[in-house]
């Protein structure tokens, strides 16, 4: 889920308002994630009741490889390293 506001709007907000918007965005993201996971479980359970097998994939290798590929790309040379570190640490 992506939540964004225009920088001029953001810059006009007080610290308390920014904190409230960030908290609301985190709550909305969690609500969305929980709903999607529940939907996926429901679909998987329905498939299983029909005799199909459902495998769970190990997704852990993906972010590590993606970080490596993106980090070694020519595009990455123009990225702000501190900002990239902040993005990675927000997972």
C-alpha cells in the first residue's frame, strides 16, 4: 500500500498533524495487509477442500536478491545512499 501527499501540503502540517497522518497511514496499511492475508487464506482453504494442494513459498530469498540486483545496477549510482538505507530499514 502506498500512501502519499504533496510535499507543499506536508510541509504545512504541524508535527502533531504529521504524527497523526503517519499513524493513520500505518493503521490503514495494517488493515489492508490483514485483509489481504485473510482473503488469501480463505482462497487457499477453499482450494484445499476441493482436493488441491497449496504450497507455501519461502519468500525470504527474494528481498535479499532484489537488494543485490538493484544495488549493483547503474541506476543505483544516482541514488542517495542514506535514503536507500532508510527505505530498506522500514521493512
